[in-house]
C-alpha cells in the first residue's frame, strides 16, 4: 500500500480543514465522504473532488477500498463512530474531545486494540509548527526547568461567526461541555506535553453567558506530578476581531521565559528570554500546518505500522482531566487525578 484511502465521516466545519490538508498529502487519498445531510455531503465531495458519497456511515464502513476514517462527527457520536470503524477494521483518526464520558473513551481504545487498528487522537495543535517549536525550545533547555505554564484560548461569540449553524454545540448533553471541553481539550493536552508530566491535582471555575446552556468561560489550575503548575483560560465570550481565535502561552522556567501570542491569522513568533538577557529574542521554528502534519503522521503510522504520537491513551487522559475539572467546578473542591 502506497497511499491510505480515507473516508471522512461528518462534513461540517472541521471536516473542511481536514479535507483541505488531506487532498494535498502524498500518502493519503480521500475516496469517500459521509454525512446524514445529503446536500452537505454532495457539496463537500464536489468541492474536494471526492468520488463516493454516503449518508449512512455503516454503509460506508462496508467499503473495502477504505483503509481509514477521519471521525469529524459531533462530540456525542465520537465513540459510536470510532468503535464501529474499528470493528470494521478501519484505522481511526478521531476528533476532540475524544469522548464525552470516560467509559466511552475506554471503549474506543478497547475496540482499537481488539481489532488491531491504528487509533490516533486528533490533537492537531501538537503538530502545529509553533507548538512543536515551543516544545523543542523547552526540550533544548532554553528555559531550564519548567516551573509554570499559562495558556489561553478565546474567541468571540459562539452564536456569531464561529458556530453559526451547529445546534449540538450548545447542547450540554450532546457537546459534553462548553469551552472547557472544546478548547480545554487542546490546551490540557499541550500543557501536559510541555510540562512533560501527568497532572496530579486540578481545580476549575466555569462561567455562563450569552444565554447559552454550556459554559462560555473557564479557568483551570493544575499541578503536575513533577511540580509544574499550570493555568488555562478558555472563553467563547472574549471580544476579539471578527474570526480571530487567540492562543496564548507563557512558559516560565528557572533559566528563561517563553511568550507566544497567536491570533489564528498568522504564524506567531516564539519570544524567548534567558536569565540576564536585556531583550527578547525570537526562537526559530519550522512552520507546519497542524492538520497537514497530523494527517500525514496518521497515514505514515498506518503505512509503517507505527504507534501514533497522540494515542487513544492520550485521549483517555484528556477526557479524565476534563471531567475532573467539571467535577471541581460543580463541587468547589480540588480533584486528584
Ligand atoms: N480541532 C479543532 O480545532 C476543531 C475545531 C472545530 C471542531 N472540532 C471538532 O470536530 C467535530 C465536529 O465539529 P464541527 O464544528 O465540524 O461540527 P459541524 O456540526 O459543523 O459538523 C458535523 C457534521 O456531522 C454531520 N453528522 C451528524 N451526525 C452524523 C452521522 N450520524 N453520520 C454522519 N455525519 C453526521 C452533521 O450533519 C454535520 O455536517 C467536533 O467533535 C468538534 O469538537 C475540532
């Protein structure tokens, strides 16, 4: 096999980003799409030149030409679709949050193991050039021992430009949560990666606004087993220029500091200062589109039989952490992970 034949399930917002990258990859061919909305699936297939269209993912999984699927369905379907795909012996790249419950998260991993397929959690941020650059900067000892990490992600208005038509997104039961589950899923994974350790304790506060069922603001504090302290702020209610999603990181070590502010329109600078420096310097990194990197890696793992960089187990840790944060917000108590 030289190329991995992929079927995309769910043709909404994120599938556009995934397909845009997939059609550029040398090791991947998108051969089919599926959406319960036939018009959406047809338009999507036409836009990206994809030959086969389904409206029932179980029918699509019967297609023997398909080696792997991108699971781009709403959160409440992640487990159902991932498990069905694994049972049909398709490799699975599945969107975040990995699952809405811990039980579902474990079931996805079990199905992958039982069927001996590659399961990759779609933490695309880890593949973004600047996130990999931050990790590289830390690992090269530029800031010494990491002491504290601050992360922020925010944008304006779930009902405005960002999710103009997605009903499940604002429904607690279907989405599993608001900005904590949605944005926190990315940053909790990144903070764990940057800290190089597992979270030990967590506490969280969540806030509601905009007449929305799920939380639109969240602040989470974590302590990692190696002593690193971290704080994440995630918000759907930040006033920001139209279409902008901020990402911010401040990483403090005993020998230096990293600052990064990304407004989602341009690749950001990684600003670095060492103890004793009189000004910031720029830390160079290779620009990589996160979706491109993630999907290229997924196909390589399938072709070469390698374990993915972001596994189902990373997905399980992420779900555990998100649920512990919600429990802390509900009870007002710190939670041990
Ligand atoms: N990585 C990121 O940065 C990022 C960004 C946005 C969304 N996401 C994730 O991607 C997933 C999808 O989000 P979205 O914004 O694209 O949602 P969306 O609502 O725009 O798209 C979901 C699509 O799935 C289709 N669908 C629903 N049930 C289906 C079924 N049974 N079979 C096939 N298709 C079905 C819907 O018709 C819709 O077209 C979510 O889990 C979300 O958290 C990730």
